[in-house]
C-alpha cells in the first residue's frame, strides 16, 4: 500500500498529513491485482536481515527515549 501511494506520501508536508494518509490507505485499495503486483516488487527487496536490522534499530531508539524520559 505504501508503494502504491508513494507519491502522495512523499508530497505530504507535515506529520498530520502523513498520519491522515497512512490511516486511510487501506480504504483506498480498490485494485487487488495492483496491490499484489506492488507486493511482489517490494517483497523481493525486503530480506530477513533488513527486517532484523530495522527491528534492532527501533528497539535501540525506543530504549534511548524511555531512558531519557525517566532520567529527565
């Protein structure tokens, strides 16, 4: 869904616009074949290593934020 609406997401100019766009994406999918095609294109470039690296990075960021919040 993100790939199908990439242009709209990139043109969003603030966090509220991005949030609104993301929250309405599922209701905007009206072409299942296009969705499956986009999944195939994106899925080929996403590997388990990329997912694990991003997960670790997000955990570090969250841990840092929590520690800062509690120390502050």
